[in-house]
């Protein structure tokens, strides 16, 4: 569970927006985690059921949509990043301090939305979070552009 202080740790947001991000994150995170866990379990079951192996694929298909192992690894990585963001320990690179990254949160929420189905419940919170993060990212980009033009 993140707080406004965790979100504001990067210094780019005012208290009100940071509080909104934290509230929406805390509402949407359990749904996102449930969706990813169900997708991961589904891929694992499919791999087990079909006896799928990387060796059965032509090398040209490695990493493609036909590569179930690559899909599974991406979903597991996404779930790990979401957990790190939720704990405030996400590190965008090896030299950055752990924290909550608005950009990583935005990318991760967008990636979660790509694996949702019509049967998933609780998506309204996820879409609201995605909307707010998109707005915040857009504002940050406009700020950077103005700063670059002024320099």
C-alpha cells in the first residue's frame, strides 16, 4: 500500500495529485495483481498441458507471440514490478534509489490493461488509475518541453 508521501517522493507532484494517485493505486493494485496471477497461472497450465518447450519453436519465433515462455516471463516481470511499485522499492535502473516511479507505474498499468479480458472485474479502478497517470505523464512532458525551450 502506497501513500501520498511515497508517490510524492520523486518531487514532481503536488500533495493533492499525489494523494489521488496513491488512492487510485491502492484501489486498483489488488485487481491488477489478480488479473496477472490468473494470466500467469493460465500460461503455466497451458504450457504443462501442451508439453510446450522452447526447443519446439523455430528460432525465428523466439520472443514472439508464439513463444509462451517469453509471454510468461513478461507477465511474471510485470507482476514483480507492480509489487515493487506497491512497496515503494522499484528501481528504474541499478543506480536509482528505490521508490515509486510515475513513469514505471504508467507503463505497468498500460501493460496490465493489454492482458485483461471482458470477464475481468474491478477494471474501473484500473482505468481511472491509467487515466490519471496518463494526465500526470502528459503534464510532466509539457513541463520538460517548456524548460527545454526556455534554456
